[in-house]
C-alpha cells in the first residue's frame, strides 16, 4: 500500500471517529440541559407536595357556638357560629397577648381556619362540649418558614413573618405542634388566591375535559379526511393544494387558532366562554393537521401488496380500505393522535385568548363549566409573587410533565400492542 | 375451447406504450404460460385480465378482451364481479395479516358465498385441501397467516384465490420468491387445479413454463412474438427471437 492510500484510509477513519464524537457531544449537551431543567423543577417544586399544619386545641363550647338544643341535630351544628370558637383556638396559643395584637396569631393560619374548625365538629359530632386537638392549615408564610424558604436573619421589616410570629412558631415547633404532611389538598382543591390553599383540581379537570373534547372533535374528522385523501381522492392539482395547506396548517402558530376560537366559537356561535368545550374545539383545530399527517403517513406505509390482495379478491375500494388498510394503519394513526393531543395538552396561548385564563375556584363537573387548564394554571401562578406560588408552579409543571409522559407512554404501548407483522 | 379472447390490446402508462396489439386466445381448463425478459409486458397483460391495472391511475388500456363473450375492457363492467370470477396469485406471497382461517374466508364473506358457519368451515377446509395446505395448518387455523413459511404463505394465497371458486386464476411469477421444494409443490398444485380452472401464469423460469403449461406465449418489448402449444414453442419455434430467448442467448 502506498503512502497516498494509507493517508486516505487514515483520513476516513479519523472522519468517522470525529463524527461519532460530534454525536456524543450533542447527546451529552441535550442530556445536561434536561438534567439542569429537571433539577430546577424538582428542587423548587418538591416542597409543594408537603403541607404544613399548626396543631392547637379547640373547645367546642355550646354557649360560644350559640347552640341551644339539648341534643343538637346536624342542622344545628351546620348553622352554629364558629367564629368565637375558632378565634379562641388560635388566641389560646398565647393567652398573654393583648386583644388588639391578636391578628398576628390569626395570620399564622389560613383564612379558612374557621371552616376547618367547623368541619372537624361536623365530622365528629361527639366532640361537642369537649376540648380536642385540631390541625389548622398554616398560612403561606409559616409554611415557607417551616420549609426553610424564608431567611430568618434579615431585618424584621423586610420579612413577611415578624419576630413575634417566629417566636410562636419556634415554641410550637419545639412542642411538635407543627406538622408536615403530604399535601392532598394540592390535588383536591381548586385554585385560590391564598398559596396555602391553592390546588390544581380545577385546572386538572379542565385539562382532562379539554383533551377529551379535542379528541372527540379532531380524531374522527382527521381520520376520515386522511382516509379520503389517501385512498379515494383523485391525485390532481386540487388535492395537491389541499395537502400543501394541511402541512401549512400544522405550522400555524397556536395563538392564531386562539383568535379563530375567539372570533368564531365565542363571537359567532356564542359558546360559553372560559369552558373546556371551547378550549377543546380550539385545540382540535391545532391537532387536526397533526393527526391527518400521521394518519396519511401510516396509511401510506401499508404495503400495496395488501391492497392488491384485497382488490384481487373482489373487495371494493371501500372494503379494501376498511377491512385491511385502515386496521393496519391504526397503530401509527393512534400514536400520532396521542402525540397531537400531548401537544395540545401543553398549549397555553389559544386557551388564554378564549378566556380559560380566568380565576376559577370551583371544580368543573362538565365541559361547559368554566375551568382553567394545567399550562394556563402554571402561567397564572407564575405571575404571583408569593413564595408559596413559586413552588406550586414547579409542582404544577411536574404534574403536567407526568401527564405528558403518561400520554407518550400510551402512544408507545398502542404502537407495540396493535402493530402486526406483514410480509 | 377459448375462455378469454384478447384482440389488439394496447396498454399505455402515461405516454409510454407498454403493450402493442396483443391478440391471444386462452383456452379453457388449460395452463397458459407467458414468458419473456423483464419489462416485456407479460405482467401488464396479465393484469388486464382482472382489471388490476385500474389501480394505476396513468394506465390506459385499449382493445378488446372478451371472457365468455363478456367484454372486460369496458367502463360498465363490474370489476367486483369480474374479480370474483378471475382470481389472482401474486409474485410475493401476500396473505392478510389475519388468521389463516380469516384469510381463506375473506372472499366467501364479502361475496356472500357461505350462508352459515358450517358452510364457511367447509369452504375453508376444501380450499386449503385443494391448495395442499390443509394437513399442515388444520390444527392452527387461528394463527396469523403471515407467520407461515414462504411456500406455505403462497399456498395460502392460492387457497384464498380458489375459495370463491373462480373460473380463471392468474399467477404472476408465483414461485419466484420460493425455494425449489416449495416451487415443486406449487407446480403440482397448478397441475391439479387445471382440471377445474383456467390458469394463466407469468414465469421467468423456462423450465417451469415447459413443465406446467399447455400453451406458451413469448413476449418481447411489449409485443407478443409467438404463441402456440408449449411443445412447439420450446422444441421448434417459428420465430428466431423465441429461439434465441429459449436457448438463453438473450434476456
């Protein structure tokens, strides 16, 4: 082998080695970014799954509750006045506190503490007249102090928790009366202006309904369009034009679809504003081209030999399509659909335009109830300054990511389960 | 007796002409072999007989093809009915990715041939027996047809084709993807089938044409060069080109 050939060979090997390194570096970078992102989200958000409680004692005094009856009924308990009882439960933490300073203690629990006091008695009517321990949701500030997110060594006037409250907190903490438990209410409560009470139930249900509506609208239309275009439509300039337009539609920024939803669904058809119904239809506009493209690709991937076999048996075009081509293309179509839905799941802009950004503190029961959605909830919370919402944003992102991962997993499973071998 | 009579058939793919004035008489209950080098138009002609060229949009067929006085090259013809009478077996085995039973039962189902489950079972069994596959698959009819070996798959395709009792079966190089043993089985099968059906087979194997057919047509560059009894074509052809092809001098 002469020198020229040797050099050429060496160059070729070097080029290949270099190319492999570029690939490895690219993957390494991508993984690093992913790791940083994940670390950010998790380190900020994991504490949102913990809820801080303050334990105190409540005396269900019949006189203070304004209950006259000897053996009060459920209604009596329901209508009793819990203000004083709840107030006393908190102020009893420091009996020496002058009355005008009592707000400092009350502020350490959520504004719903009266309801919590009431709920405990409604659940256990035999507590009436007794002194029992009670768990009250700690306020956002105490919650953050307990989670160690608030520095304590800065001057008092820069702190949201004053020295007195810190003193009470330390006392309670020493007694073991500050509890940290899994935050169930994050999943069961609707949104709230108070970080310690805010949950994702309403936005989660909003997302679920939106996705279902989106699926119900986009899947049948997209699949029928794909089947017609791929199997029946004549191949001419007009169908080419449609194909180009579908591809273009897939690239239209989602906010444009939001404007369309606003202009047509809300203004012309007068559908209820801020509802998953409108959100779902708007999202389905976005999902349609994705599903059509996926469905057409998987119809195209069905080997022509299967079509020929069916046609040669005397099956009509319709029978060939419905009996053979469509079933064989379903795995691809379904996984394309799920990926389209997963895209729709993360959409924020169009939903903001059709009003799903409204503050909703009820849990929607149907697609025509006002609701938010998970990505919009992230957007809403990210605009709030309280430290409690910062961790909630990250926690909400985690839920959204989990939802996305589940859907992509479903797409994989569908693909593997229904994929059939053909020769 | 003539089953299919083609007269002056011209086929165009767009502006390219693929067949030139092909006229041929295919006799009933005989095997007619079509031979010739690749791209000579023999498959194109075969696909005219069950209108499979309809699938190709740019394809245009001119001339007359009559089967029992029924004009096949007519826009009014119901291709579904035609394909029930003219079955086809393809070059590459193409069973449906369904069970063996479903593969054979598909034709009778869509044409409404079987009235009951028992009748269908009977049709499936007879078809598989005629295709010499019954003994190999009778215990696993609910297995996927694409899981069989190549030769078995092709016999399954033949069973599928005969399940609707066609009058004609077209075979487009049915053995080109098979090993010699499977090929021998298919050839035996063709011999049996010709008692009941008319068979037209396109093949690249000269020896196969000689073994299975009674008539042979030689195509070259879209023209039917010579057509006649197989013995004559192979032993004493009239045309020099046929002679050259058969002796392996070109093609």
